């Protein structure tokens, strides 16, 4: 399995590991809020993350740019109007 590495077009990188989605979403909100308009590269290995993170982005108007299931990596553009 490929190992996710920081870089590319992301302004920040966060490896949330196996953090459960409840705690993950709370911390993700705080993280995205601190970087309006910028891209976060997030690694989230929790089993529910593949469904929860896209749903969170839709509900909060943050833009899910890309998801790589094989590395559990998401690229999210934080909305501008926090």
C-alpha cells in the first residue's frame, strides 16, 4: 500500500491516523477554519472516513478536491467565508 506523503498543491498536511469520525470532524472543522481558501491534505484511516468526510464537505461548503482511497488521503479546500 502506498504511503501518503505531504506535498503537492496542499498548504497543510494532517495525518489524523485512526481517529474516530466524531473527534475527526470536530478537529477538521477547527483546522479548516484556520486556513480559509487553502487546501488541506488529510489522511484519515478510520473506516467511516470515506463516507463521513465527503458528507461533511457537502454540508459545510468546503470543497473536496480529491480522494485517494488506497492511501486514505483527502484534499479539501477550505471555504473562504468562515
